[in-house]
């Protein structure tokens, strides 16, 4: 395959710059990829074997509610490329774009519902968990969204799992570094991030190799998450969890500075990480990489990678309605040393995923392009 026959067309959001593009950049196969900003002239004229599209519609108001315009853009790429792939890094496992899925060859997403048949059911709030709170507790959003179902169920055969927020830089970099990464990707110079990202990758591997030690841990649970400016069906879980946590003196809540947050999460015994716009959050991986027990709403419905969501093996699940939350907190904090094997398995799972990035990216590039990719 000729060099640069594969194009990744992206924007410069924080998620893309520091996470979605991270595996592609640290991989030894990065030389096979030409990175283009979606707004560049090059993106509008490039031709080749395969175009992988990331967030090409987000941040552009002309596409809001304009499904036909989205379809026209994808059709334009299809004229210039043999294959067109969507790499969807949206937050929720349910938030798929059926309005143009029929046009792309494959549709990758960082997390998917295990039961694909659930994509054939309308979901209040676009998500399985938001629909749950609407149906079971009568929670309504001020701005109602109902996830559409595909007119042709066969498009579900195009779904593939890519990678989630676990593939990226932790701890989350300082704001100035985030701005730098975004500016670099905005100019289509993503390849220049590779030395920094490889350095961060190696640093995280070393961090995960350190022994688990709870001798000086603060036997408390970190629950510093907000519940403002979110739709009611997302907000409900967070409010419910925070209300139950108020009853427990060993749960730390409230806002602190990013520096204090990073310092604290390194020292607490456990971290409570509710759902946000999607099920998977930065806090999940911050907990794991810092040797904390991850407590999280049950993730049985999700297929993802890295998969650090194995009940009672890599994290402690709680009910979506929080009925067993205080009981779980008491159990974890009262017997913290019993949970060290769970912490160790989570770190091992996470580390093994990092070590598999080359293989993951190779499989992704080969299936996306429909061609063999060789290392050079």
C-alpha cells in the first residue's frame, strides 16, 4: 500500500487531540496515516484508498439538523476514496448516527451496546441509562431527545469497537498543554505530537508497573463530581449518588482545583465514578492508574476497549438507582485490603491493553482500508 493512502480527517477537540488520535500516533504504524484537519483545503481535495472521518460535523452549525448536508459531505468523500470509515468518539454507547450510516463502509465507536437489538428501540435521552430513569422514575428532560432507530437494521452489521478514553494521556495535562495539542491538530500537524505521546505512553507503562501499596492511603472515597448543566436524565443518577453519599462521613465531595484533584486522587482508597454524557469517564482511568478501587454504576451492557469493566474483577459495580451504594462504600472502606486484587487486575488489564495498541491499530487500519498494512 502506498504511503499516505489512508487519511484520518479530524477536528481539534480535546477528546480527539489527546485521546482519539493517541493510539494512531503512538503506534508503529502511524507512518501509514496522513492526518488532515477537516476544514483544510487538503481534506476537501485528497484522494486515496481510505478516508477515516472523526467529528467532521461537530462544531459546524451548518450541519445541525441538516442530515442531507451530512450525507452530501460523505458522498463527496466516497467519490474520492475507495472506502469511507466513520470513527465516532461520541460519549454515549447509544449515540449512533443512523442518518448516514448506510453510506459508510464501517462505523467504529469506542463503546457499543452488547445487545445490538437495543439500537432498534427508541431511547429517551438517546441513551439506555437515560431511558431507564425516564421509564422507571419519570425523569423528563427540558429538551426532549428520542434516539431514532435505523430504517434498515442491517446497518448494525457495520458496527465495530475502536477504543475509549482509556487510550490517552493521564493524568489529564495542564490546560496550556491541552491548548497546544489542540492548536497542533487544528493545523493538521498531528504527527508532531508523536514524541510527546510516546513519552507519555512509556511513562504510563512505568507508572502501572509500580507495586500497589495501601499503607499510607487515605481510607476515604473520592466523589468529586458535579451535577450541573446536564440533562435531567443524566443529572438524576449523579444527584441520587451525591444524596446518598452525604450520609457517609468518609466520602469526599465538592469542588477543588485541578492540581488538588490530581493530588487527592493519588491518595484515596477508592473513587466513585458515575455516568456523564456517556458511561465511560476520565475518572475511571484516573482511579485505575492511581491504584484506587473503582466504584461505578453497572457496566454489563457495554462492549468496549480497553475493557476495565469486569464486575468484581476490575471494578465494583453498583445499581443504577444507587440502592446498594452506601452498603458498597461501607464494605470497601471496611475491608480495603481485600480489594487490592481487584485494583491489581484493573491495572493489569489496562496495561495489557496499552501493550496491545500496535495490534489494535493494525487490525483497525487493515479492516478499514481492506488491505494489508506492513510495518516500515
